[in-house]
C-alpha cells in the first residue's frame, strides 16, 4: 500500500491561520482537511446585552479587510427588526460604500495574494521585481477603493459613519465629484486588470457547483435581494436558517455550513457572477466575454478573472452613483425602537454574510447570529481539493502542493473571520 | 505630490487593532506620543494592512513604525529593528490579522525601490491577541518606555539628517 500526503502547516497568502492536509492511498484521495486552528472569537456572545445602535461599530471590528460588509449586514438586519426601509440617495450611498470595499478587498487579493500563484512567484515581493508596473497599478487601484471607504465611512480603518437608518453624515456633491476623477482612472486600471489576469494560464478544472448568491430584480447584488441558487432555491433572507445549517468538525475552529439535504455550496464572486451575469452593465459583460468568461465560469482558478470583472463593475457603479447623486435632506431615516427579530444578508467580497438579531423593546440585543462567507465555503474548498488531487494524481509533490495551496487561495479565505462565531458548546469535558 | 517638507519630516506610524488586546500596542504608543505635542514629527495610526502602509509612508524619507510582535519573548519587551538595509523577521509579525501586513509592505516597497531611506521598526512583545480591549499589564506598563525609546530614535534620526546636510556642504 502506497501512501502519500500533501501537508501545509501554515497556509501563506490567506487572511488568518490555517493549514491543509490531503491523504492519498494507492492513487485515491482518502482524506482532505482544511484545518482552521485560530482560536475562536466570541463576537456573538459579546453582542448580547449591547444596544442595537452599537452593532455597526462592533461588527465592523470583526474584520479588518471587510468592515463595510459587517456594517451593512448589521444595519439591514436591525432595520428589518425595526420595520424601516432606507431608500433613495441613502441607499445609493450604501452601495457606493460597498463598491469601495469590493475594490479594496478584491484588488488586494488579485495583485498581492493570488497573482503570484499564476506567475510562478512565492509572493508579491518577488513578483514585484519583474512586474513592478502591474504591482504599482494594483496599489493605486486599491487606493481608489480606500478613498471611497474613507470618505463615506468617516475613516479608513473601522469605518464609523454608518448607523441604523443611514449615516451620521452624508458627503457633499463636491466631495463625491472629487472622487470621480480617480475612479475614472480606476475604471481603466480595472479593465487593464481584467485583461492582465485573462492572460494567465489556468489548470483545466471544472466543477458543477451548487452556487448560492443574492439576486435583485435589477441590480448586481450588494445589499439586497433574494437568496437564490442554480438549482432552484429562491428564498427571502428571513428564511436563511430554514435552509442552511452549520455543523462542528473537530479539526476546524470554524463551523461548516451546508444547505439542508445537500452537500457543499459555493458563495462568493463565482456564484454571484454565474447567477447575476444578466445584471451587469453591457461594458462589463463585454469585458468578461473578452476575458473568455462568457456568461458562466465553473473553473475556480478563474475566480481571479471574476474578481477583476467585479472590480470593474464596482468602478462603473461608483461612477454612476456619483453622477446621479443629490445631497439628501437627512443623513438617516429615524427608526423608533421596538422589540423584534431582524435578518440581514449582503454580499461581502467573499460571499454571503448573514446576520440575525433579536432585540427587546428597549433595543437591547437578546440574541445574535452571524454566518461569514468563509465558513460557508469550507466544504467547497475541501471538495475542490479532493477533486483536483484526484484529477491530477500524477503531479509531482512540489507541484501538487503548490496547486493545492492555489486552490485554497481561489476562495480568498478569511480564516480570521470564519472563526469569530464558533459557539462554545458542551462537547468539552 | 509630496512636498519637500513632507520628505524631510520624520513620520511615526503606530500599527494595531485596538479590539485585539495587545495588538493595540502600536496605537497606544502613537497616542502617547501625540500627547507630547511635538511639531518635529508626524504621527499616523494604521491597521497594519500592507497596501495602506506603503501609501502612508510613500512621501516620507524617515519612518519609525511601532507594532506588536509575537516572537516568544517576555510580554512588554521591546525589539528595535532596522529595516532600512535588511528584511524584518517575518515570523514575529504573524500576530497581525493581515495576510499582507507590515513585513510584506516593507519588502514589497523594497522590491519596488519605494522603501523610505530610513525605516526603524519597534516591536512590542504581546502576550494576548484575542478579541477584546484589555491590554496585558506588562504591555500597558511598557507603553511609556517605548514612547521614550521612539523619542530617542527621533533625536538620532534628526542628528543623522544634520550630519548629512553638513557633510554635503
């Protein structure tokens, strides 16, 4: 009997601490584990007993990479509980803020974390020696996203300007117009990015995923929509927990999510793109087609192209919102407190981010549940590794390890976030 | 474009996440230094995300960075690292929540030829990096002495500049 293992104790170029383990016996994969060994963080418990108005600020601290996503899911859930709806320019500003985060987060992953895999470098530092113009473009493109988040969020790190009902302060038309100039440059840079990554070589690998993303009647999804799949699921955000469940596995400090009665599902850029291609504006669709994507993409290694298409979309959408912006009369909709339960689901850069809160008549949080995208994708990551190794069983050890790591990085996993919500259960003696 | 004033000033960057216990050390030192109210150096707070760091120090020639480290030393212990000529020890900076953090920012800037001429990193040994706002007593206790060490460094860097100016005349 011949046994072979692919083992990475510490995955590089992913957010947080995790490893991977693949065991091959007599030419077949017998075990695959994405190991997440960061200690769990108990944000859900921390939220209990706090005032409902604190949720955007508290949850923004969960992730240094996507604080806006946490804020957005939190305020939408609270507004649901309070029975208010934020519309018009305030809603548009929320989309604009989300554009900023997608640009920042995706660009960081494309250029600094993922591109080195395709160009054969151990990291962006080595890559920059031969591709300095591309790396500089990545840094500047990311900066355009930072500027949106700084202006609307009130500051770059842990934005503080978002509140239940809207914002504390809204920008002037002039402030937004100043952003537009850089965003026009960013749109061109994003298009160059799409073309750049489209030229990479991709392993021949296709997966018939169960894809899950938000879908809105007219928009590419950020903040609003039904939760849909490519196999007929179409539910309101409120029903999320009727369909999706989480389970504990011993080798991961993050809960694994799955759709009841079915196996792994995929959330994130690939799922959004496949389920919402028709919601992209024509120039973005054209860029995707020119990059060889057509209307569907089932190769997870090509997620780098999909991310770059989404950055292009975020630049286009930001420019549209800015050109149509009129300063609102009020920075927020008043939302009188009442007891209730609220549900919010938005599209974080890495996929669906679900929040649910129960508050009492004073607005004190009684109960909170948060499901981040990386914990939802853990099963899919493992399934990809199993398939990939099975199909490429003859690769030499070093190439196999490299491509397994790359297969994990296809997901841009945020391991730190994935562990934040593990509940302390009674299986410890 | 950066002005010449920016180019000659010393920039102090405190890095951290104040909701990750001892990871806040760099921010606490930066705030302590702000209290000194000195005009001969600028102070910034950063989360430690690498691309933002490169942007922050882009127009500065002399930079001092303070960040929490995890290298197995005594909590509150201070490391002084000169990154101007040699790479930082990557392992020590894994306490950061960023895949692309301070170490990567310094080395990427070096690859691009954009590293400030002087780059001194003060690492404050942390003990607890869990979510929360409580800083370990040993780290809390070290903040004042780290701030003093940074002020000493500023003095040294200031003298270097003077020496350079004099030698060029």
